[in-house]
């Protein structure tokens, strides 16, 4: 799923829970936190990442991993930023 300059991350929660969505580089360093411990109701959600880090600086092209954590649930997926 190559993207440039932004991507939409979609997910669904079957029940109300605290959710965190984070972006990591391939070295495992956290690049950006999009959602942090937010209490969310059940249903479909989406969050946009505009290829910037937590300081608002553009990140370099390459492969990144996003992780969605909700209670005991964890899901990770790769994504490719092209510039």
C-alpha cells in the first residue's frame, strides 16, 4: 500500500476500549503517535498520517509499521512511504 503524501488507517472495534495507534520505523523506533489511550466506542474508525513525526517534521521515504493497540488486542501492518 504505497502512499504519498498521506495515508488513512482504518480499523474497527467490537467494543468500547482504550485505543492507541502508533507509527514505527523498521528499527522499532516510535515515529509518531496518532491516537494515545483514547476511550473509543465500538465501531469503525479512521485516522490519517501525513508522514510527519511527533515534532511535525517530514519523515524520509521508506517502510513503516503501524500498530493498533486496544485492550489485549494488537495489530501491526507495514506501509510504504514514497516521495
